[in-house]
C-alpha cells in the first residue's frame, strides 16, 4: 500500500538516501523539526526509539500513495494518519505474518458477536465505541465530511483487532505504543492490562495473584527487559511476564507474535475444548515452563488444570447449556430480544464471567480466581440463580431435566444429603471418587 521506498531495517538509512533522494531527506527533516515544536512528546518518543536511532523517519511509516483511500496532502507530502500491519510488514515481514494470523488480529470480528450486541442494545453506540471497539478494534472509516481523513467515530482506535482501510487487521501499536514502539514496554504485564482484565477475562489480576506475578513484582528490575536479546533462562530467570509465556523466545523456540501458538485449551466459549494441534501447542508452552520447573512439576500442573476444565465443562457448563436450549426450544422466553430475559443474563454470567475466571485461574495457577472468583460463583449461580429462574416457567420438560440431573448425577446429589454424611465421605476420600474421572493421565505423559 505505502512506503514503496522502504527496505529492510538494517538498510533504512541508505534506502532513504538512495530512493528518496535529497528532497525526500529534506522532507523527513522538515517533519521532525515541525513535530518537535508542535508535538514535543511525540517527537522525543520517536527520536529515542529504535526507529529514530536508525533514521526511520515519519514518511517511512506515514508516507502514502495518492490512490490510498486515507491519503491526503500535508506540507508537500502525501501521507496517511493510520499506520497498519501491512505498512509495518514492509520491514517486519515475518512478525506481520504471525500477527495477522493470530487471535489478536481477528479480535475485531467480535463486533458481530453477542458481546457487541449487548453493548449496543443494553448500553448504546457510544459505549460500543469507547468500550468494545477500543480493545477489540473497530472498523476504521473515512469521514464523509472530510475526504481521506479518518472519521472521529472510528479514530482514534488502537484496538488490537482493528479493521483497517487497506484491508489489513490488527494494530501493532496496541502493544508497541506510539511512537516509541518499545519492546521494553511490550514485555511488561501491565502492557496487556488494557484489555486482559475485568470480570470476564482478568488475566492481569490473575497473574498478579499467582506466584509468577509475585516473583515479577519482586524482581522486575532484574529482568533485563530493555535488552535486545531476551531469552528466558539465559538473559533473565527470576520471573516471567505475560510475554515470556505466550510470545518471547526460549533456547528452543523463537519469538512468536501468534499468541495462540502455546495455548492448548480455548477458555473463551461456554464449553472449553482443545484447540487444533493442541498437543504441539502444549509442548510449546511446556518448553517455556521447563526453563524454571522440572518435568514432573509441569506435568502435574497440567494434570490439575485439565481436571478443573473438565469439572467446569461437565458439572456446570453442559447442563446449563442444555437448560437454556430447552427453554428456547419450548419457546418460554417472555421477550423475543436476546438478553431481555433474566435467565439469559444468569447463563451469560455463569460461563462468560464466572466460568472463564475459574478456568483462567487454574491455567495461571491463581487459587483465589479458580475458587472464590471462579467455581464458587459458578456453583452459586448454577444452583441458586439459573435453576430457580428456569423453574419459574413451570415447564414439564425443563423441570424434568433439572429433577433428573439433581437426582441421578452424583456430582449434584449432595444437595439432598445430610451435611454430616457428606463431611464423613469427604474425610474418608469416598466423595472425591465422584470426580476421579476428570483426572486423566494425558498430562502426565
């Protein structure tokens, strides 16, 4: 799309001189001089960045072709405000390829999901813009009243799955903030906290509670995050960050910008399932773990984690889904609009908030999120919110399903037993046998 003169990062300065010519170099200098006066913070960020130190100037990133939909004339140069992954990929080709194939780049597709529906319907368009689209990414549009300029309805936006006018998806500056574009910043867990926090995906808070997070805050000044080489077990070893586990290099793996490359379960949907090629992806993550933990420790963690995910799936998520499905099949909902019925909210929060917290808490070894903010809330919602709300319809099929579940499934029979008998069964180990099926041996191999 743009920057037809751009070349590899090691040859940028030569490329500017040869391809742009003296006029181009002068134009780049004029850009810097003007912005140093009008936007001194922006200028200093760029000047002290890897780009600035290697003479990658404003026009290398913002220069545009006249045919680009967002191109406009500015001080004698054709430029575009938006810099997209396609633009960055002219120098960072492999990174762009990985990023564009990742979950991050496709996060903007949530605009067509229930999440965006709920924000628009129950909230309103402004909250969808400043909330949903600011994390997931909106579709950037051209302002009809200012041709070739970006519409204020969709710009600014640094959502990680932003849908750009050139057809690319994603925003590199979601993690590498303008205009420093710093790896040092991107390696820190706070960098992920713009989006990965809150009631439905509190990874930042979960990390902070975990032993990993505790170690990070104790040793953050010793992690060499400002170094060019950042290989766990070699360049640092006291603690990991989000980047360590999900993206950064090990002695056996290169850096990856495909954030799903080391994740074996998908914890986002109502019922978790293994991802495609999950065994390889699990091996990738276990390779990271092995830098600080021995094999038996790593295998034991996955043994426990898998059991929690199976527990959530089988005891709560699948029965809750069956109940909602029956309610809809029986046409029992009072109002036709989604989320205009209490039972839909109860089900949504059970899996979308509480169920995710439980699963993510187990994945990242944060016990409070696995239990008190997780399965504790799931169980309370399931037994004392979702089921009573489902029963209020007084439908024979719905009631029969619930009655059968509570009476015949050993996981739910505790509700009708004597407390003293249950405690004795727990103490003897008999009660735990109900859940033995969730502890498979695959993680221990």
